[in-house]
C-alpha cells in the first residue's frame, strides 16, 4: 500500500484520538501532563487558548474526547479528561497576565456579535487582541448565553461563568450591549459594522401537541424556558409530583432541578428506549442516583386536568420494531395505557431555530429546516459579511461545538476584513520534538499506569438536593487528579520511524506490549491489515506503513492500541524509532499566536 | 537495557491457548541486554513456541551457564523452574536434573563461549549421552561481555569490529552435534522467527537430545562489515533446506502442497513435523548425507538452516541406563536409601 505520509499533520493528529475528536482540537495529553506536573495555570492556558471556557467545560462538556480515548480500547474506561480539565481551572493561580494583550489602538474594524453565548464570546476573544472592536449584543443582563440560562447551578456555579466571561468582556476591545435584544438585522447592518456574527443560539423549545395541553397550560412548561427562569430566580418552586418529557441533557437538567425545588416524585418519561436516549450516560446516571426514575417506551397521549389544574398524563406504551425497509419505528405494544399523576409537566423534547428578526430580503438564504445556508468551513452566509456559529448555525449542538465555530468564524471574519479569500484556511501550527533524553530516558512519563478510572467525589444526596445552588460534583483533589492524569497514554508522543536507520533486528516487534508492529511483505491495505502480528481490524485507526527497508519488506504499525510507552524506541539499537511529541494548535486568526506551542 | 518493566496491558484481542494463557503469560523479566540483541528475539521465539504448544510453565526447567545468552532465561518463562549454573556447566546440571526428574521439559540455553570454549566438553558429552533436552546455542561468534574478542565459532577470515582478521578455524557446533548422535539437529537465525519458532516447537516435542544452533547477531560487537554473523551477512547467505510446521492436533494446518514438496515425520509423542522441502535432494533423516551436505554448502559460503537432521525414534539416557521412571522426589525413603543390606547385595553381584 502507499507508505504513510507523516508530514501531513492530519496523520499524527488522528493518532491523538481525544484531540481529533474535540471540535476545538484541544491538545489534551499536553494539558494532562501539565496537571500531573502540578502546573495548573499552564494547563489552564493550554485549554483556554483552544476551548476558551475550561472551567465551564470542565463541568459541563459533552466530552466527545472520552469515547474516542485510546485508553478505553485497552482497558475498561477512558481517561476522565473532562474532570481533569476542571482540576486545572480549580487550582490555577491568577492567569490574567498570561492572556494576550488588547492593543490600545484598534485596527479600525468593528464587528457585531449577536448573542453573548460561547460562539459569540469566542469570536470576541479571538478578534479583540488583533485590534478589532467587537460589539456583543444580548437580551440578558449578563454574558454567557445558554451557559448561564440553561445549565443548573448545581452543575455549574455562577462564579465560574462570571470569571470566564470576564476574561473576554472585561479586558477591553469588547463592547457589551446587554439587556438589548436585536430586533432587526437590517437595522444592525445599518450601523456600519464590517462584519456580523450571529451566535444567537436555538432559543425556541419544541412544544407538546396532545389533548388537554391548552386547558392545563398553567402547569405545563417548556424545558429551556423553565430552566432559565430557575437560573434567574424567577421560579423557585415546582409541584410535588413532576413529569419531565424528553430524553436529552435538557430533560436531565430539568428533572434534577425539579428535585431541588420541591419535586418529591419526579419522573422522566421518554418515547424511546434507555440506550437510545440522547442524554450523556453520566447525566442519566446522576439523575438515577438522585432517585429519579426514567420510564422508557411511553408516548404522550393526553394531559389530564380538573378545573384548569393539571392532574396527570396518559401515555401509550410502545415498542421498537423494524419496518420492511429496516427502519426503526415505535409501534403500539398493545399494553394498557399508563397514567402518571402529576402537578407539573416539563417539556424537554427538543429545540428549534428561529430567526424572526432576520428580514427575508437581506440576501440571507435559509434551508427548508429554517437553518441558514452556510459554507461549512467558513461559516459564511449568503450575505458575505454575515457569519453564523453555535446552535444558530446548524441547530442545537453543545458548548464545545459553539467554541469551535467561534474560532472558525473569527478566522473567516479576520480574512474577510483584510480583503482576503475566506476559503483559503490557514494551516494549523504543528511542532514535533523528540522526547529522547538518554538511552532509556524520555522527557515524558513513559510508564503506563494500570489504575482504573477514578470516580469523581459527589456531594451526598441530602446535602445536594437541599439547595439548587450546591454543586453536586466536588471535583478531583490534587492527589486523585495526579493519579487519574497518569492514566493518560500520551498519545501525542508519536512513534516516528526511519526506515533507513532500521537493521530489522525485530527488537521493537518483540518488546511491543500490544503487538502493534510487524515487518512483512507489502500488500494492499485490507490484506496487509489481516496478516499483521495482531490483525488490525479497527478500520477507523490507521496503519503506519514505511518502505525503504533493506529486505524489501515494509514496517506496518497498527495505531489502534499503541500505548505510546516508548519501548520500541528504547529497545531500538539504531534510533530508527523515535518518540516525538506532536503538538498541534488549530488555526486561529493570525496575530493570536500565544498558544499552547509556547509551553513545552 | 531498559529500566521500566514492560507494561502489563496487552492487546485486547490477544489470543489464549488451551490452558487459557496468553503469550504474555510466558514472558519473564524485562531484558537487560543491549537494545537490538539477537538473543532477545530468541527469547521471544521460545515464548511463542511454549505458548503455541500449550506448555504449562511449571513443567519446564530452564538451565543456563554464563554469558549474555545465559542471562536470557530470566527474560522468558517467568513461572518456570530455572538454574543459572557455572560457566560452561549447564549440560552437567541439566543432565543431573533430568536424571532426578524426567517428567519436566528441559531447556538448556547457552552461548558460543559457554558451549564451544569453556563448556565444549560438557556440551559434547551431554549430546553423546542422549539427554532428553532442547539445547539452544545463541551463537553470535563473539565474546560480547568482554567487548568483542573472537569466539571459538567465529569463522576463519572474518573480521573483528576494529579490523583484526580471525586466523583460527571455527568450531561448527552443528557438525559436532551430528557426529555425536544428537537426534534432532537444526540451525536457524534470530531474525527469522517464522523459521525459528517451529524449530523450537519441534525440539521441545522431541524425546531425545535436540540441538539448535541459532545465529544471533551481537549488535554491539559483531554486526559490522566483515563479520559473518551480522544481520546483513546472515540474510544474504542464508540457505534454508526446508520450512517446518509442527502439528500437535489442536490446530490442523490445511495448506495444500504439490506432491513431493512435503515430507511428514511423526515423532514419538504423536506430534507431526511437516517439512516443506526447499531443496529437493535434501533428506533430513540421513545423518551421513546431512553431514556431507553441510560441509559442501559451507565450502560454497552458504549458511545452511532449517531442520537438518531428525531421528523420529530416538533413545535417551534414561532408556540407556534403565533408570526408574518415577521422579526421585516422589520416591519414599526406603527406595531412595535402601540400606547396607542392599549395598551388600550390589557389591556381591559385582564380585
């Protein structure tokens, strides 16, 4: 097969599964090593440059990195990446001085960001240090968007939001227009901004449409609206018996909030099965732990009410079946209907985008789902100076995606304002550095920990359920954090092979603890994968193939379960293997080069 | 050498054998030999062979003498019996152990210094006595531990690292083993595990003196231009007589071969050695022909490898001496110390 081109940054980037899976491409192993070294502020800054809200994300991220983590393929569970991030945020010192300076003289360009959520704030953070004057509009009194309005306080204390939003809005270059709802994009464009970024989120919760909905309206609440009312203190109580409809993370936040506001019997009711629920596994687990039953395969049929007061709901029992075309469908199971008594119902069955304030004749086109037509890479709309990001761009996703969009949009806006082609994306910054210090000494901790994943300590239910502002997760202390950090396999420390130095002595093959190296005759990829020392059947993981050996064979290394322990390089007599740290920072607008690569 | 032990984590799909062990369960401590040493590959081949043969680790006794090669038993079969003897004395210790308990599998590991110089006599006599063992010489043609002097197996005319030319004739251990009656004789190369692993398996299933001369390059002192035991030289001059598959009934091999290409030899324990011929005229059951062929090819500058001789029906030392079948450690005091009357009877019988 074609030898691997390791000069293409994507190749080694993919080996760092966590970083590749992170929409913002946070250099995860890099900051985990810094945490292990007790360098919490450095670890925080590596995060901050990539994902902007380490303290927030360390508590609330959807963690696409963890299912991707290589550790999860060699033992039971991945590294607790997300909670380690929080350790950096909890233990850091004052980091203000490390943040890029905001120039006292601007570059004369003015940018408007609509919404003060994570996408908009990321745009502001990336552009302000370049001299842009960024105006952020939001209808609320404080910045943060859904981070502030949707995530319950027991998962995310307000002080963390204030701090991290403050790093962006409180250092100059950013003008906030709070308590100000943008009612007309035409009017805003008329104010002469050089570019506009729409990061207004997906602010409309989907409603329920069953008999009795209207009559019992006083006790039926749209989940996201109810959560923000709780967040802002407008709602402090809920009925004793509560039904939460929906199986996503919003539903989990609703039921756990209800449990803290007087809900004694809180029941989550989901149309689909438990496994198919959209909520993250750990959120479901936390809800169950707080005594909230989750009932599956029940579809809302009717709202029961008496004298305008809600008394309960009727559900139809269903089961999953495959139709003739193999599509999964929910069909009535024939079991009797289920009645659940309740005082209040919270509806968390999805969100929709709505842009009533964008005039139809501005030149911004929308697709049939009501989403703007965008270039996926540049996030530019059909009106060149208007860019979208976050939930407003492609529908509801999550914070880390919003941040990733913010970075991309900032790059686009910067190119656009310079008059350059926005489709010419700048390459990422990549640094490779050998970790060799001696014959068998490496500048990373190459020993592989055998510890299983450490549990994050939680507050007891009696304490946690008493006050909605009591944070449930206590976070790792420094000692636990060190042990958990040591579970990281350092996948960014790459095995780099040089065929011309190799004498084919098999030392690396013999020592490799996971049998990932094979010297064999070349062949087509699928056939070659099959006859490696351990067949490489995980097709999502590359095999690293190098030719140019004296015997005419090739070296083929399956990246799938490599422990990055450095044993191959340690046992190599000629230095044909080297362990090199691959540090990649995804492209940011040009002047902001203060990134992770500066910390080595 | 390495400081850290090899990580315990292994490939999630690593296969297990009939005993439920993975290959990793047959490993020992981490090697302290130089990186790239051929001996480490031989250790890996022994591990692989024992795994594939479903050998219970506690049924193996590994013996060695002194030298780089003789350190290696520490690096494989960590759960087996072991004895690291005096320089060159592994064959006597192994013989003694074997006489005391014939139920274990004996694996002698030695080097060219240990077996061709200080222990040459020991090597020769253990072979001619027919001790049931697998005797592996990890042959690098150099005294590595003392920094690169020629050993007794260095070829005449080959060069040391600093350029000195060897003027002494080399001892060919294969020739000696054939001459002294070894019933399983093979040569291989540490850099060719496809060949080496089956040869070790065949030897361990052989009921007689099995000898394997394994060329094993010394990366530190004998892997240069002018050496005849370097990776490059051996690869260029390797002339394999055959390829071996050892069939023990558990996993039948179903590959098809043209008639005449394959020869099967059944060993005493029922295992079948399937030899794929690479040289049509070579007959591995003819001792005299094997010796002649070996000398011929050596004169032509080739290194002959493969299973060079096999006697499928060997006799071993116990059979020759008529010893008791039961291991000594399971005999009672009365049998082990029969007393003065019994001695008197023996003496009387000799008068």
